[in-house]
């Protein structure tokens, strides 16, 4: 039941609205070429949009848990979309943001604290875990809509590049989240269907799952296969590899490398 959720518990946070405002203003600056530095405007737009997607990711977990039986979600502030209300702000926002800046990887974060004992049914538990990465999938579809709809006429080149890079981040986040690794949502989808004995054996490794995945991504062979898969998916959504690469180049405005792409 959701009747225990007050209007205050569901009110969208000014913090989230502020992030959305930054996304909108920087997106407008990229679109119009208003900013003196296109790269910096792209950086602000992508970072703000990425944080918005992280908030929506966690909101999807919380909202699904609420409708599955955990009525404590509202009191924890998870329905306000305020990133400062998450159980682990560093894991949910700061680290994923650092990984985006460092390596252009949409690394998943965590987490909202869900009282699983209030929820009955394995399918509900699996759906709660799947709700987050499915939000990234939806975000990627929205970002790539102009590409696969063939509606790019009139879209400024820098904005197209920014959308392409943002779509790449969303696809990578969805793929990583769906990995059946302890500590990630993919394992959360699978866990309710495992025996109690197996779950108890795996539980001690859950805190290290994300670090293990991140370490693997620094292995050149693994990184190459991973990004080949991402580019295959984004290519299927109409985004050319070069467009995503140019988006990342604009995003990394601080790099001194000679530019490969030019944005009129």
C-alpha cells in the first residue's frame, strides 16, 4: 500500500530541480553556440544529464519497491529524487561521475536501502533490481531517438555529438548493471532464485563486485570487447562510432591533444 506516503515525501527536491536547470541551460548553450567554450558547455550538459539519469535510476528502484510492499521508502526521502538522500552518495553519484570523467565509462552506483523483508515474492525482488538499469535503457532510447528516427535535420553538430556520448554512457551503465556480479543489479535480479546456501556463500563478496568489474575494464582486451559491444548497440540505435567519439572529445575539453573532431 502507498497510503502511508505523504505529499512531502513525494515532493521533488529543489536539489534535483537545480540539476535539471543546469542540464537545460547548458543544453541550450550547446544548441545555440552561446557559450564561449563549446567543450565546457558539453561537459556541463553531459554531467548534469548523467546525474539526472542516476537519480532516475535510484528512483526507479525505490518506486518499484514502494509498490511491492516497502512503505518505508517515502520516509527515507528516495521519492524526492534528491541525490543527497541516497544511502551511499559517494557510490551513487560521486564515483560514477569520476569514472565518467576519467574513462568515459557509465559505471553503475548504488544505492537505496530497501527493506526486503517487507516484500513477498521472488518476481517482485527481481523487478526491483531490474528497474534501475531499465531506466538507463529508456534514457539511452530517448537520447538516440533523433538518430534512429532520422530527425537530425536542424540539430547542431555539437549537440548531436553530446547526445551520442551521453547515449554511450547510458548503454554502458545498463550493460554493467545487468552483469550477474554480486553488488550489481544483475545479481539482484538473479539472487531471489538462488538457494539460501548459495546466497550465503556469495554474500561476503558483494562489497567487492563493483571494484572487480572496474579493475577488469582496465584490462585492454576486456575493455576492447566491452566497448565493441557498446558501439554495436549504439550503432543499432543509429549512432555512429565517430559521433560518440567526438562527443567524448568535446566533453574532455581540458585535454591538450590535437582535436580529431571540429564543432562548427
